[in-house]
C-alpha cells in the first residue's frame, strides 16, 4: 500500500471510529501485558520477599529513569510534522524529518548508556545496595544500548500501525512471565530475575526497531541518490527544535511520578517500601497505561482536525475525556472495596500494606486518564509550552508533598501526593481549552 492509499484509507473512517479502532489495538496489547505483568510481579514478590523484590524494582527503574531523562520524544514530532507531509504526499520532507529523528535516537540512547554506567557505582550504595548489587545495577545499564527506537514509535503511529504497537506491548511481559515462572520453579537467586528483566527489555526494543524500519521503507521507500535526506537539519522545519525542547522537558516531568517516585521511596524509606510502592503502581497501570494509549491514538486525528478546521476536534476531546473519567472511577471503587483482598490472595499478607496507597494511585490515574485527550488537544493547537508549565508545577507539588507526606505518614503519603499533583493538570488544561474555544467563538 502506498502512502497516498494509506492516507485515503485512514480518512475514509470517521475520526472517532478510527480512534476507537486504534485504541482497541493498543488496549488488547496492554490488557494482555497487564495480566502477564501482574502475574510475573506476584510470583516474583512471593519468591523473593519484599526486600529483594524491591531491589530488582530499583535496578530496573534506575535504567528506565536514566533513559527517560535523555529522551526528546521525537515520535511526537514525527506525528506533528509528518501528518501534513503524509497528507500532501511529500515523501522527501517525510524522509528528511525521519532522518533527523533517527540521529537523535542513537545520540540519546548512547548518552543514556554512558550516564547510567557512570552513575551506578555512585547512586547504588545510597539506595542500600551492597557491592554485588551495584555490579548488577551497572551491568543492567548496558541494556540501554538497545533503546534507540523512539523514532519507530512515531513511524508506526503515523501509518496507523497501532496493531504492531499493541503486539509490542506483550513481548516484554510474556518473556518476563515465562522467565519468572522458570526462575521460581528452580528457586533461582535475585540475579536471575534481574537478567530476565534485562533480556525482556532488550527483546521488545529490537522488535519495535525492526517493525518500525520495515514499515517506513514499505510505505515511503528508499530515498533517491541525489536527495541527501541524511544531511537534513532541524532548521528546515519551522518550530521543530522548540517543540523537541518542550517535549523533552515534558518527558522528564512525566517521569517523576512514574519512576522517580520509586527511587525517591528507596532513598527515603528503603527497598522494601519502594517495592510496595512499585507493586501498587503496577496494579494502578490498569488506568495509567490507557492514559498513555489515549494520547497516542487521538494526537494524529486531533492534529489533522485542527489543521483542517473541522468540527471533529471538540467532539473527540469531550467524548474521550468523559469516557476515560467514567472508566477510571469504576476502578477506584473496585480498588477501595477489593484491593486488600486482591493483594492478600495474589501475593501474600506481607504485601497488604500497599492496599490503601493502591486506591489513591487509582484515583490519581483517573485524573491522568481524563487529562489524556486534553493534553493531546493542547499539543495539537500549539500550546505545548503551556502544557509543560502546568506539568512542571504539578511535578514540584508532587515532590514536595511526597517528601513531606511520606516522612509524616509513611507509604500512604505517596498516594496523597499523587492525587493532589494529578488533579492539577486536568483542571488547568480543561480551563485552557475552554478559553480557547470561547475565544474562537467570539
């Protein structure tokens, strides 16, 4: 199928139908992944106990956090600038954009590997790691060499290959579940579980990169010899450098509650409490993961609707936010009434302490779920800078409350901090879009 054929096929569907279809692809993948991850987490927690389980969590989170801090999210730029080029059949512009983003990918993953290797011996002991565990942390950092595939995400989104992205979500969790089952059966030590996590991480990254490049060459083809797309520069795309800078900081801000909080819990309360917080976050991904999926699937259509000036824009934003918020509240109630029973049955009595914070994290994820389409809408209308400022303020509130509340109340304080910080962006972006709509009407 050619680029023009792909575009025509996508435009033949209504935006909401296309969004729901793409969301379904990702949700099936994330749903399977969530089940497998919960099973793997429960088995590993039972096998290792709170302290060693928390240590495996800290090692994995450290690598993910360092990579996230050196990630400019160029896949968003591919959608933002690639949609107009795709709709116009401008292959040359699309190839030059992708070339820039691929170079950024390899620069970022190389830098992340160097930084992670250098900081591991310094930060490991402060998280309660002994010398063998610090060596595991250092070795685990090498897996970041496989993570130069963020451009592939943008390419697959651009060409509506959300089916591939959905299957990608199941690769790592499936490997972890099988590996953890074997390790549990053989009564393996902690280092084996760390190795399983590293292998699963690398395989899903290779899968993503291979399919992304294959789809790109299938849809766009190889560039002509005289095109020189490999020499493309950011200045050719008006606003690209600023957009990447904004989304880079936005990415860092997003990492604070997701992964930074786990390391912070390790510093303030120790590996066992960090493991309990990670466990609660694992269950709350039933909502936080769909929030990311919504941002993925609505952004291309919101960008196209805004550029074309049609009425689908407001409809997409409003319906998606209302549906997401309603779904989230259902899970909050389920967590409140059944969370303790679930943790006791699946993992054990020593992990029941995570039940209260689980309910609060589900509520925080509901705010994130509601805000997902609002955030994509703000990006589509050119307010990425305002979104960043809102989320930066939210991150400051989160860290301040996290430290104060956990020192005063223990683990449940992290849930209170998460709720307060997550509510702020949802309210602020709803107000921004309301004012924008009012200004357009006037």
